[in-house]
C-alpha cells in the first residue's frame, strides 16, 4: 500500500482554528471521542489522531495533566505513554503496514513544539520512499475526511486490546 501523504514537512499549526485554551485538555474533557479523533483512553494518558499529520496514521499520545515537560510527569504517566507508543507501533504495523516509525517529543517552542505547554509524543508511521512525496505535496491542505477514515480504520484495533 502506498499511503497518501499531504502534510507539510515542517508542521505548521493553523493558528486561526485554535482556541485560547489548550486543545489537548479541551478535547479530552468534551467527551466526544469520535469527533475529536481520540482512539483510546488509559488511566493516565490517551491516544488521538493528529489533525496536522506528517503522514497518514500520525498519532499523538498525551497525558491528561497539563504539564509542559517530561520531568513534571509521574512515573505512571511516562510509563503509560511509552506503553501506548508500543501498542501504537504494533497497531500501525498491522493496520497500515508501516515499515518504520519516528516516535518522539518536541519539548518547547525552540524545538518545534506546536503545543508547547502540554507535553505529547508523536508516533509517525513511515514507509520506504515516503519522503519522496513530502517536498512535492509540501503545502497541500489537510483533508478532514481522510482523518476520519484513519480514525475509523484504527479504532477497532484499539478497542480489541
Ligand atoms: Zn493541556
């Protein structure tokens, strides 16, 4: 399967669509997980589809608490985030046939964090040759329907666990 890639190489948040509050806190409180593309909730952290993805299947993992860096998280929060990353690696491998992953955190604005006051981990599935698409489609807009398809495809895998 060749994935459709449309996201910018450097993630640019669309400022106009962001509210004043923290999007990672707001989404989880709304209780509308399908609308907010939340795939799974654990005791300390949750998994959601990134609405500004680098690639199809780009997920984010965040603790519920609004804290800006790993050092402020509890041991339970950090270990649950890693457990979700591990599970997501397996699920994206199964569902999207990902061949590799970039998994990591941008801490602070200088490091490129789009949301710099609520720490979150990115899980970006990769396929051989996928970087070839990125310069070409660099500024192409996100297609919301595609995000919903991604969500619908992944949800059963998280629910089955
Ligand atoms: Zn927050």
